[in-house]
C-alpha cells in the first residue's frame, strides 16, 4: 500500500471518525469498496446531512447578502451571487454567519503557474550566472518549483476563485458538508448513505487532486485514479 493510499485512508478516518484496520484497507480496490467499508463502520445512517448543509449555507448567504431565500437554490450559480468584485469581503461575511468551516477561496490557476515560474527563476537563473550546471542546476530548479507552489499562500488576499472549482450553491454545500461532517453528524445523530458517498468523494478529490468526474463507484484507486 503506497503512501498516497495511506494518506487518503487517514483523511477518511479523520473525516468520519472511524478506524480502518490494515487488513480491511488491503481489501479496498475501488471507490465503492471504500464507500462500503466506511458505511460498515457507521451506525444508523439516516439523516440527510446534504440538505442540512445546503439549508445552513443558504441561510448564511441570505443573511449576509440581504437577498431573498428563493434566489438561492441548489442550482444557483455562485458567480451570480458573488461576482468577483467584492467577493472576498462577502465571503468573510458568509463565513461569519455560517458558524461552520467554509472552504477558502482559491488562487487563480494563472497565479499558481506564474508563482512556479518565478520560484524556479529565483533559484535556477542566479545559479546559471554563478556557473552551476548539470544535476545541481536541475536540483535548484526543482527547489524553486516547489517554492513556487507555496508562494500564493503568502498572498491570501489575492485568492478570488471559488474552492474546488465549485460552480453552484449545491457544489459549495457539499464542500461545507465535507469540511463539517463530524459536527453535523453529531448534531443530527447520523447521515444518509448518499451523504457518506458525497463526503467520501470530496475527501478523495481534496487528498489526491483528481478530477471529481473520475470518482465513480467502479473506479479503481490505483488504475483509474492513480492513487499509489
């Protein structure tokens, strides 16, 4: 079992507050195998946490933006309610009203690419002028690459994209559920199978970075999702 799989299982354990034995983990091949394993560890799944997460998210939007609740449906586009101008301030107000963990806004993809280029240049270019060549130049370039990956974190005020490529209020509500599963499940005494599935998919996407469209019941963790 590779490190990626171990990290994923640890994240699943933390999210659902369960313990997965090594021999149980060894029998997990597909996403559905993992889903069924999680369900077997949970007692009495019943309440619809997805709906609860949506209603709380909707209430936070309505209260913080001063809009009618009928304007906020699961299919409502986030862009319509939160245009880019002033988005960060409104996002903070929604977070304050929600009383749950709200995913952070993300940096635009172009910023990540630019940061990687800048990070690599800051290490590789001076090294070239200093006469460093070969494997040491490659090593310095890689160091700069990884520095670039973290540069956007130093400028959180520039984050303006919706998290996890969310498009609708429904998408965001599912992210809210994934971030607050333990709290919501404790409040209502359980969760539905669909909630467990939705939350598990979010955990897989967050941990691996795979396209959420690839996370299907029959998808193999190793062959399809490339989780080592």
